[in-house]
């Protein structure tokens, strides 16, 4: 269990826009994929069965891009505690040379599956994702 998770993505032809690089909507999808992979890797089974997450906000800085066939490494981190129903994730994408291309802070809200309603993030759910002191 860790406050961070890493995935690698490779740009395919369908990810490329008319400017010849990865479309912004693809970057957002990759952000959601790395966040979901972190949840599935480190959450307790009973929490995965009971809860899901929805995005309430994305703040994204685009500093570079990649073309078809290029890969990026995405690292997502939870840097602090939940606030009520919300949890922030920080995501950084770097290219093969280690250059930062995209940086984002995404805010996620916890949903109880049985009711479809937002619910406070319980401390035991958050614990596996918090930084170790």
C-alpha cells in the first residue's frame, strides 16, 4: 500500500489530434486510468465493493506533449488527508527523458454504491493512500 502509483501509457494513432500529438481528452482519460488503478491496487476489497469515485474537478498544466508511438510514465500521489467526501490526487506525466509534460491535481468524491450518494471518506478507507510519516 502506498500513497503513489505508476503506470506507463503509449500514444496510439487514435490518441493523436490534428496537431500531431496526444489530444487533451486522452490525457484526462489517462489520469482517470492511473487513479483507478491505484484504487484497485491498494484499497481494501470491502471498500472496492462498497464505494466508487467520481471526479469533481481537474486542474491541468500542459507543458509538453508526445506523438504516436511515444510513451509517458504517469505517477499519481495522494499528498494529504481527505476533506469530507473529497480526496485530491496529484498526477505527473514524464517522457522517456524524464521531462515533465503534464501536471494535474484532480479532486475525487466518494460515492456509496448502494445509494448513489456522496459520503464522507472514512479514515480506514483513506489510510492505505496517505503518505507515511
